[in-house]
């Protein structure tokens, strides 16, 4: 495989992972279910809030988006 093919494949994998995170975050928010995540050496339980578009910033990472909201409070 060529270098650019490898980079394109990695980009598609990363995009798919981000999309899966967004969908999981949105589904948990609609159903008011908690998500347990491991961030920064800590285990956190979060109940996401339903938002129309969580992909507008933070490269589509809804967990980073939520962390920024919590820290900003």
C-alpha cells in the first residue's frame, strides 16, 4: 500500500469512529441513559443532554464537547 492510501484509510476509520461516538451520544441523550467513559485517568458517568448538532466543534467528539461545557460552568 502506498503512503497516501494508508492515510486515506486511517482518515476514513477515524471519521467512522467519530460518527459512532456522535450517534451513541445522541441516542443516550434521547433515552436519558448514562454513559461511562474513561478520560484522563478517571472513570466518569455522564448523562448527555440532547443537542441538535454536536459535531460543530471539537472535531465531532461529543465527549470533549461535554467536558468543555462542564468546565465552562
